[in-house]
C-alpha cells in the first residue's frame, strides 16, 4: 500500500549472554518485549510486527492485548539474518519498514516517531539512528532494500555501507544506546529507570 510504513521488532534471540529469556524480564512493571512493542505502537506505524523465536509462546503471551502481529521465526538459532528474512516475508505491501531491537529499553516513542517522520519527509532511502559516534538500530529501509535485508546473516551494517549515499542520519543522545544483553546490563537498566523517576 502506497505510503504505508511498517515497524519490525526483532525479538527472536536466545538470550545466551543473559542465561534466561531476557525479553521476559520485568522493567518498569512490564516485560522488556512488551515495553519495546508498546513504544513502537505509540509512534504511529501502519503495521507492527514482532519477530519471535526463542520461547515464542511466552513472548507472544507477554504481548497479549497489543495490536501487533507476532511472526514466528522457527530458524532463529541461525542468527539475526533469519529474523530479517521472516520479517521481509511478512511485510506485505508496505512502502518501508523500520527494524528495531526489543532489548533497547531507552529508545522510546519519541525516537521511533522521529525516524518515521524523517523517512516520510524524504522517502525512498534509508534512515538510520546515530547515538553520538555510534550508528545502531533502529533503522528505516525503503521497500527496494527488502531483498538485500533478506540476504543478511547478522545485522544490517552491510546494507548501510553499500548505500551510504542513500542514507539520512537522525541523531539521538548517546545514553539511549543501552542493549540489555547481560545481567549487568539489566541491573544498569533498572538503576537508570529508577533514577529517572
């Protein structure tokens, strides 16, 4: 559908460094994955997909009541590339899609909205988030890049490098860049959330 921008929350990984299903861990009174999906939904995308894999029944249960589409990636053990493939197959007729990670709890509705609004102002390319000197998800890709995304083994960096001339940067504060990968990261996230209240 012309002008339709979807969002994909990547939530299929096995949390090996955490030692347990990190996306089910509570943060601010809700599971990490629900927090991420809720912020994305609030930003006004036309369609929101959540790619699930590891412990997918529990992850889907944690999303109950939210208007998002769970997409099960049964090949999640093959890495992040398999989740890109599952998402691209399910995206339908969207003109563009934002891909974000479910373990970035401090990226909020505000940042997601800034990315999609930037894309709508200059459609057809790639919009990337930059935190200080670091380029990291979420990123928005026009439909023409879906085929390349479905060939990925890991993250989207190769696509960004190949199409640097088609890329628009949106700058965010460096302190938003916290991925919850380890128990130490989780403790930091809890401390930061309680300090901000």
